[in-house]
C-alpha cells in the first residue's frame, strides 16, 4: 500500500473541486491550480528515488471482479510519463493564466477545472497497473477534454469537438472494449506482466486471436494519432492554445502512445511479438504515418495545423521505436515521450504567444515578426531544431537511438523512413524561423501595437525551451528510467 | 419439496407484499392530497427498509428458496400461496422495493390531479411486482402477472401525455396477447405434473422435446414481449413516451425485468433442451435488438423515446447474457437487469425533471440548460455515462461480464467469437446516442433557446436522484456483494443444466444401444 500514488492521483482531482467551488475569484482559482500542480510535481518527484532503486510501488483501490481491479502502480515506465505530465502541467498552468487573461476568454472556471481533471486522467493512465485501470482513465481523459476543445462554443468549436469525441470514444468502444474482454477471457486477468518480455498470454492461445487483439489495441488507443484514426487531432486545434499545448502535444496524445506502448510491451511482450512477427510490420505501418503526416504538415499554412500534423508524425516515432523490439529502438521510442513533450509544448506556447501578441495564425503572416518578438521566435527556433533531431537539443537523443535501433534490427527501410522524415521536418520547420527573422514585413502593414508576449507567457516558454536543451545535453536523468524498462 | 428452505418465524415476504396493499386501502379513505403523498412515501419507504432484512437473512451458500411461506389457497385445484426467494430473484425484489419510494418522490409535484388515485395505483403496482418475483406457485404468478397490467394501464391512461389512450391500450393488448399462450403452457404443465402448480417441481423434468419446444415458444412470446425483444418492442416507446415519470420509471426499471426474470425462472429450468435448441436464435435476435435499438435511439429527437429505444438495446444485452448459458453471461445478465433498472430509471427521472420545467420532451427545447442547471447536469452526466457502460460505473460491470460470457461461448463453440463481436457495434452506438443527448442538453449549439429562466434542482429532486448515483458507483466499483447474492443460484442452475444434458446424452446412447 503506497499512499503516495493515491495522493498523486487525488491532487489534481481535489484541485478540480477547489477550482469549481472557488471559481468566482480568479486569483484564488488560479492559485489553487498552481498549488496543485506544484504539489503534484513534488509528490511525483518524491517517488523517483524508490523507483530508481528498482522498486515498484503499488496501491490497490477497488476490486471489480477476480483479475479485474483498479490498481495503481509506479514503475520506471510510469515514471517517464508521470514526470513529463506533472512538470509540464506546472508550466502550462502559469502559461494559461497569461493566455486566458490576455485574451479575456469566457468560462475560465470550467476551463481550469477540466484542465485539472484531464491531468487527473493522465496521471491515472501513467500509474495504471492493469488494462482496466488504464481504460478507465483513458476514457476519463476523452470525456474531460471535450469541454476544452469545444471551449469557444461557436460552430467551429462544436464541429471540432464532435469529431474529437466521436473518433476517440468510437475507437475505444469498438476496439479496446472487445480486446480487453477477450484478453480477460483468454488469460483470466487484465494485469500487466512484470517485465517487457513475457506478456500475459499462456501457451496454446490461438495466434489468430492474439494478432486480432494486437490490431485492436493499436487502433483502439486512437489518441496515439496513428493513421487512419488521426483526424481528431487537427480538428481539436480549435481549442485555446494552452489546451493544444498541454493536451494535444503532451497529455492526451501521450496518453495514447503511452497506452499503446505499455500494452505492446507489458500485455503482449516482446517474446510474443517476435513469435508472431508483429514488430516490424507495425514499424512500417506507423512509418507510413510518419511520412504522410509530415507531407501534410508541409502543405499547412495555419501554424497550429502544421504543429498538429507534426505531432501526428512524431507520435508514430515512439511506436515505431518500440515496434523495432531492439533495446535501442525501445529506448529511443520511450525517451521520445519526454523529448517530444518538452519541445512541442514550447512550439505551441510560442504559437499562442504570437497569437496573443499579434492575432496572427498563419505562417505566411509571420514575415519579419522575429525582430519584434525575438525571445518567442528564438525559443521556437530551438524547439524546432529538436523536432528535426539536431544536436544538442533533446530530439537528437531520440533520432540517435532510433537510428541505432533500426540498424540493429537490420531494417534498411526504417532507416530510410527516419532520414526522409528528418528532411521533411526540416522542410516544414525551417521556413517558419526563416520568415520570422529574415522575411520582410508586407508593405503598408506597420508593426504598431505588436510587441513581445507578456512575461507570464514568455517565462514558461523559456523554461520549456531550456529544459528541451538540457535534456539534450544531459539525457542521462531520463534515460535511466528508459534503460530500466528494457532491463 | 426439497428445494425449500423454510425460514421459520416472521413472514417477511408476505409483509412486503401486503403492506403496500394495506397502504392503498388506507389511502382510499384519505381526502387530503398532501397526506396521501406522505402516506404513500411512508408505506413504500417502510417496505424498502424492511426488504433490507432479506439481504441480512439471506444464505448465499445455497440455491434453495428461502423465506418460504406456504399456505393452501384453492384446495380443489391444488393452488397454493407459496412464495420464496433465491439468488435469481433477490436483487430484483430489492430493486423494486428500493425504487418505489423514489417513484413517489418523483410524482410529488409532477402529479397534480387525482393524487389519491395515483398513489393507490403505485402501491397496488408494488404489491403485484413483488408478488411476481416471489411467487412459487404458477397460478399465483400468473394472477399477479396479469394484475400488474391494470394499475399500469391506469397510470398511463389517466396521468399520461396526449396519446395516452393509444399507448395504454397498446401496452395492455400486447402484454395480454403474450400471456395467453403462457396460460395454456401452465395448464399443460399442471396436468403433466400430477396436478400441481408448484414451480420448483416442474423444473428439470424429462418432458418430450416437442412439448418442450411448444412450451418454450409460449414462454418466449410472453417474456419477449415483456422484455421487450426486437421485434416485439413496439409497445414500449409508445408506453414510455406517454407515461408519467413514475410510470416510465416502473416500466423501465422493473416491468421489463419481468421478461428476463421469466426466461431465467421458467424457460431455462423447465425447457432445457428447447433452450439449447432454440437459444442460438434468441442470441441473434438479441444482437438484432442491440443494433436496432442503438440506431433507432440515435435518430430520436424525443428524450423519452431515445431512452426507450436504448432500453431495447440494453435488454438485448441481458437476453444475450442469459442464452450464452455460462456463469459470466448469466451473472452479468442478472446484474445488468439491476443496472438497467438503476440507470434507466434515473434517466427517466432526469427527463421528468426537465419536463416539469419546460413541458416538453423534445431534445431541442432542452438544449443548453447546462449553464443554468449545474447540479442537474452533474447527475445527468453520470447517468448517461453509466448508461453506455463507462468504466467505473455499474453498467460497465454488467456489460463486461455479458460480453465475457459471449466471448467464452464463441471460443467454446468453434473458435471464433462472432457473436460477441457482433454485439460490439451496439456498445459503440450506446456511447453515440447517450453522448449526443448529453451534449445537446448540456451545451446545445449556437442557436439554443433562452434557458436563463430555468431553475436548478430543488432538494427533493436531489434526494430523489442521489441514491441512484450511489448505486451507480457502488456496483461500478465494488460489485462483489451483489454478485455473491446471485452466485450460488447461477452456478447451481448451470450445474443442473449440465447434469440434465449428461443424463439426456446417456439416455440417448442407451436408446441407440437398444
């Protein structure tokens, strides 16, 4: 019984209730959000030493049926996601204060409450000990983020939110639910295995059924953005930018890839995946998403849409790495959960800052803005280097491991996909920075009124950007969790 | 009579049956409307509290009937007043006794005319419903089964909506038509079983297969109409739409369970071979109901119709669980009956509360009330989530067990679980229509009517809904106490079923040898 897990789970929930009941005073409300986010970060941080010593913290909550329970656990894989989610929540809370107040958005209480509730779901997913607990929190995230996507309550907002909820709940019900029940029928339990090799399936289970289950799981966690069920993500960009930043670059989509990889490694296990030859076909399948999403990103002029398709592409890196089933591949995939999160949130924060400062949404309008907003665009440039995978920024660590992983798996095709996608990343990120710093303002449109974003937004941007660089230069802190996963 | 386990002493079941009836008699002499309401609440409340004694005194280690009472009634025809409880009926009795006080509460301000008569109908209804679940004599069962129709007919026909006469007559005729063949079946069983109406004696007998098939079809017609199974469901939306809130709640929560209870109590033990023979057809009919109910619910603009069609889908899951004939399926089915009673009952209460304010059941006139009724939508959201089987709520557990049973059925019978996979679109549709309704009520669109005048729930309404929410989470997160109550009866039922099969196989083999 490790109560720290329960406390970590309850902090965002209590924060939500606090926000709901103190919603009329915006200072108290946002004070509650900030304090909860910092408390969560501290509690998650306090679990690090035990996990690093190889301990697994467990907290059983409810038993539904024999073998089906709501149980929390913290092992090295959960810590990867928990650390990312809790630290970025802290940063995002401060950022969204600046953003929401800067734009004088409506229904800020609802916004803050749902924001905290989504983190509750994300932390629950990170600390899930079994497939049922994971499914429970996965669905909580789907439902709680609906109000955030529909926030503007205009036709565009409702359409985006409808697409969002239809994609996510339909795939979960149509694929995850039967997969979960069939796994229960075949094995008598929904618990995860204790390592990444064994999986849960006993000898003699029909291979056809296991392959079907595997496919169901890949598509069921549609938050992972794998094509063809990726379309909800660009649709969700109608949300206010802090939502796009925290949820659709970090919490929601990482819930998707975390669940997918968790199930690949801890339900199916590398041995079963090798035996049924599931790994490499998966890598090529998501490789398609990597390339195609990058090509679509190239064609988008709307900055958030380009970032969204970049996210779709980058998420598939994570699954691709794990699907290679070699140690460097799995490590490269899992570490990208961290690297992509910090860099992509920086990019979204910058997009939001640009919007608040200048009300510009399109890349073609950004010419010359870098001179008036040097810090924002500087951070944007550094974070996009991480996306491209250039040293010394975080993304390099991912690319390095993935390249080694593909070589070790003897997959020249994967290697080529990685190289091609790197070129594509450069092709759609570099022009943005170039236009901002070297482009000419259009004639007749002076810079009046546009100045650098307010400090409340700029500081979170710079913090996120700095961390992106730091985890590129000193990758060992996060890599030790990833290495513990592969054992 | 070895199935009986007589608990000597206090005749608890008789008290549960006759207390509401006594209350109804007292009410006949009360003129004051307000007093009527309080007396009805007191009667149903006391019955609810007394019924808790069933749980504390229930022996979960046996499948025998408990709290049995046996009195001679019409000796000429060997008709007796025999009642008892086992694991299959106990949860349904509790569901009835616990929901009834809230039906009274839900009618507190909703019913403004003929309050006294309304409450009398509710109380007589309760007597009949409890009686049906505890009757161990087939005539007693049949009398009470038919007796339920009259107060329900009146509830719809007097206090219903604009098309109440059409709806009440349709309800009456459908149910009556179904039960006439049931009567023929009962009489055949009576003559075959030494002129006895004692239900446990009729079970697990070696009736010829042809007779079993006819009996099964008679049972099926009666119970399938009651459930209602597709395509015998058309009375349900009409009745639900026109009925007053309390009537809809009783219909959805309790009356529909009579059909599935009938399958479990009669069809499986009395006609086991016919069940095996015809069960697969019932399974696919259940799938048809699940899908049909889902699509039809998705297309509704009337909130009550939407929930009514969702019931067709949900009850399809229950019959699916019954006829896969394994432990998970059957236990899931019984639990799902209770879950459907709680969740759908609560949803009808919620719609009734909107109706009291806007005087419309149209989804369009209820759009966007979320901003002005935060307490209401909190309740509504949880009940909607429960209705489509959100993990952590009651319906998820039931659905999970039923589908687990269906997957086992598929894997055991030839390898690939077609049946279970065919039910999955129903689960997807449930999420779609429930989220659609929830979205419309809470958010609406950009052209919502002005709802700023609407008032949030008062404390009576909160008290009415809160217990339902409590059970949604209790069964959702800790269903074991409920499953413990039914486990022995279900395993024994299946044990009898298997033993009977084995015996038949031996007899058949013997016949071939000779």
